[in-house]
């Protein structure tokens, strides 16, 4: 699903229509670094579903919440950092589970060895 979401597919006019903003606004957002659309072999901007979601969020922050562009940039950086931290936490949880499983397996093996020793 992630590949599908990140695959560039919409030209600028279609993306602008989907989001409900003007194409020149999308070009401006790109210059500010709020979005980095893909490019076709002919250098045409192509926006992915991820880009569309991000731009809808930008639009909502600005129009619904009254956040200026500087605030939008801060919010986007914070969201990115939160995603990175979430990924790190999930990786740490995975490693902890592996360690716990290995420790439990070692404890079971030690108990079995102890039980066999006592039976002899």
C-alpha cells in the first residue's frame, strides 16, 4: 500500500483541483519545500497520494486553523519527527520482544536441564 501511496500520478492541475487550491500555490509550496512532487521524464510535476494528503493537511492548517506558513513548516517538521520516533519505538519493541523470547527460551532450557539432572 505504501508504494501505491507514494507513486507519483497526478499532474499539477489535477492535484490542485483535488486539493482545492490553485496550481501556482502548489508551485509556491514546492519552492518553500512543503512538498516535493516527483517528475516525469519530461520534467512535469507529478503528485502522489502522500503529496495530496500532505497538501490537504497544509490547506487545513492554514484555512481552518489560521496557521501561517512558518507554523505549517514547524507542524510538518514535528509530525515528521514524531513518525521517526514512532518507527524507533516500534523497532525497540521488536528487539525487546526478541530478547524476551530468547531469555524465556533459555530459562525453559535451563529448567529442563535442571529437571533432567535431578532425575538421574
